[in-house]
């Protein structure tokens, strides 16, 4: 039995496919965090609770608000099973 929503159900979430993304801005990171959360069909409340932050803070992170502490972003990524790699921009 498939867990996919029926056609025309209004749920247009695309399946999350693991991929490498170059993140250059807070907006880039927020977009990836939101895509992963939605692909996992998790709510902001669920991820915020797991990461030890408020839902409002998670919303700010997903919207790419600048000034979010790196530690917060790393905890959210860990909660979503995302990994961050650092390398040359070449």
C-alpha cells in the first residue's frame, strides 16, 4: 500500500531526494530545511521540539532570517538528518 497522497489531493509536496546543495545565504539554508521537513511530513512544532527551539525560531530559520545562531541551525539540521559539509567554492 502506497503512502503517497491520491492525485489532486492538494498535497503537492515533492519527494525529498538526497542531494548536495551549495548554501551561500541564509535563504538557501532555510529553503533546504523547509523542503526536507515537508518531505518528511513533519510539522514545525515537531522539529522545533526535537531541536530544542521555538516554532517561531524555526519559522525564522526557514524564511532565511539573518542573525540565527549557527548552533540553532546545526541542531535543526541534525533533527532533520541533514549534514553540512564545508569546502572550497571552486
